[in-house]
């Protein structure tokens, strides 16, 4: 019974890469995909994140925090790019993990991505409402608070009908067709980048490098949180904490990976679009944070609206209003980019039967998953209506980081696994051809014969080492997170444990690197495997451990709801499960016919 359940949970989607079967319209070019990646990522964060992190966490070194976060995001981005080349299908990390790891893990990833995109859309809609409300003198919040107060601690202070209306308009726009919504996204993204360019040029004129060198004695005594002054007032710890927060400013590039069945040339254009969008986002964040902290001392920044504040301070109200207008368009772009992938995830999961199949229905005229768009939009609208911005943001990151981790692990698994190894018996030498002795296993572990062809034993060695690698990385991340970086210098035992674990980790990476790899011709491959995916796994797990207990509790509740849907519906309606059952019955029938033939003789 247990082995049968394990076989069911680990069944993998057989992908034939038949692009002609797609019901979605292939209309997105390289520019569309790049604009989608930039627009969904470069939203309000560029106008708020740099100021808040500079003032509270990293000081002028916020630009270094963004650089570290960009490198971390680049690791995940390259893993996504390789999978987009291998599996040009709608569904992003969900479909990638289904093809490589198995159905149950894929369902967990897909369910988490639904949560990410719902909360991402709801938080941006609420942020847009708050920003516009601030510009009109808080009329919206005062009116709704007095008319319909919500005196519940875990809900919003008032139902935000303006944000709810924005989500409803977004549902209509996305239901009209992917090309129409993409054209609007392109326009908003260009306007957003133009606004950022205006900020950088105007800020450079008023930039003063001395604001990066303010000594402690020159900081006003009224400032209570200023650290030690200088370029790095809160030390290396502040820079790394800032990097953890900046990392979330890069979340959204994976939206590009959900368009596998709507891109004109997905295997080439999606990897290129991911890389280009990450480069543009890094340049924007790095430049914005640099000019911001040079225009005004870090301790004088406004954490909620830094650029309107700084341009007001230097007496440039015209630039201030350009920034306000640009921030509004940036929010609209982020809103569209956050909502865009959600129906595609529902479409992919519904088509596979792991959630309700009605969500995969595609309208014949607009060629969009209208039912999935409407259902996900209404759910997002309800979240927007009853929760405030901070409550929504608290749940934003955990699903994304878990998805990034699974994609990195899947890259490692596929690199050391022959293509279609489960069915191609000629390409892999079976375990029976080996004498399973400690010496033969040791020879394979170190690959003394320097073999280039993948065997079943080399595949097993790689998989076991990848599993151990993930466990060791988790232990190291847990140790660093809960012991603290400063404590290692004062405790010899903890230092010894960490050094031992790091040596074990290095040894495992060397063993994995010694195994023969799959030689497949695809548009993009992750370089420096297994080192780069291992770094991505460590960063993602470390950042997940930074999240508070309440986030994990809410995440657990969401997972519980998903498990109920999967075990009571998805496991029995799975299309791959039906295909496996049909194939098994055909094999049994073929075997029975062979037995009858032999018996007749």
C-alpha cells in the first residue's frame, strides 16, 4: 500500500513538447516577454524599497544590498531559464517540477504559486489605492473608515472598494486577450522606465558623494536610529539584512516563465527575456539607490515615499509630481504583471487534472482561460477588500522561495539524468550489469574511470548526493540563522560544527560534479553546475528561515487546504494517472496475450 502511494505521488508528467496542441495564442515576442518581466518586478518597490532599507537597515550601502540580491535572484533566474528551454509549457515552476520531481511536489509548488500571485496582485492593488489616496488627501480611507469600519484585529480597518474595483477592471482586461493586455503592459513599462531615467538624471545633478561619508559626530542628536555613520553605518549585518529585503524586490521575473505556450519561440526567447529583465531591474535598483542616498543623508529619508520627499526637500516640485505619476503607472504595470501568470498556473494544473478541470477552459475567441481568470480575480478581489497592505505582504515570499528551491534542485536532477531515462532502456546501463560492492560504488562515487555516459548507478549516486546536499544546506542555513553570524567567533564548538558541515558540503558538490552529465542541445544551460544551483538552494532556504512563525502558520493552513483538494480530487482525476493506468492495462493485456500464445503451443 505504501509503495503504491509513493508511486502515485512521484509519478512524473510525460512531456512530448508538442507545441501544436496548445490552446493558447502564441503572440508574445522577445520585447513583450522582457517588458512583462520588467513590469511585473519593477513596481512600487523601486519607489519605496530603496528609501526604507537605506534609512532602517543598510544606510548608503543599500546599493550593495541590491547587488547581492540581484546575484541571488540571478542564480534562480538562470535555473528558470534552463527549464524554460527544456519545457516550453505554461505553468512555470509547477510544470518544471512535474516533469522532473513528481506530481505531489509539483502540486505543492503550483499551490504555492497560486498563493504568491494572489497575494502579489492583492498587495499591489491595495498599494495603488493607498498611493492615490495619499495624493488626494486621504479622502478614500476617511470616507470608507467612517461609513464601514471593520473592527477586527486580523482584517483591514475598512473594506477597500476602490482596490476591489481595480481588480475587477483587471479581470476584464486579461479576459479580452493576451495580446491586448500585453500592449497595455508594454506602454506602462516604457513610461515606468522613463520615469526612473528622469529620477536618475535629476538626482545625479543634485548628488553629493559626501552624504556617503557622514561621520557619527555630525549626525544630529535627534536621530535615534543612525548606526555608526559612514557608508556602512549598520555594518555587514545591516547590508545582509538589507539584501534579504531587497531580494523580494526582484520577485516577479518568473512571470515570464509562465508564458511557455503563448511565446512565439519559447525555448529561445524566454531564457533571453529572463536574463535581460534581471539586468534592467538590477541597473534600475542600483542607480536609484545610489542617487537617492547621495541626494539626502540616509537618516533623513522617508521610508514610505522617499522620492517625493527628497525632491520636495531640494525644491524641485515638478520632478516630485513626475515621480508621483510614474509611481502610479508602475503600480498599474505591477498589478498587470502580478495577475497575468495566475490564470496560466490554474490552466496548467486544471489541464493536468490535479485541481478542478473547469479552471482550464479556454475561450475559443479570446484564447484565454476566462473561467480561471474570473475565479482567481474574484478571490484576489476579496483578499484585497478585507486585508490591509501589511497583512498581505507578510505572506508574499514563502511560496516564491520554495518554488525557486525546487527549480534549482530539479536543474541538478535533470543534469545528471539521461533524457527520458524512465523509458529509454538502451541509453542507460542497468544496475544488474554492476556488481554492487562497496568498491564498485566507491569507484562510481569518485568516477575513477572518468566515464562520460550516464548509467543507472551514476544517476542513483547523483540523486542520493543531491538529497544529502539539500539536507546539509538546510542544517547550515538553520545554524547560521539561529546562532547568528556574530556568535561563531565566540563559540569554538559552533565554529567547528560549521567548518565540518562546510567541508561535507564541498565534498558532496565535488562528488556530484564528478558524475557524467546529460548532453542535450538546448538554448540555455546553467553554468557552473552543481555549484551555482547549490548557491541558489542555500540562499532560498536561508531566506525562508528568516520568515516569522506567523507566516509559517498561515502557510501551513494554505497547504492543508491544498492537500484536501489534491487527495480528495486531484489524485483520482490526474490525467497522467489515467495515462499510467491505461498503459499498465495495455501491458497486462499484452502479457496475457503472450501467455495464451505460448500455452496454445
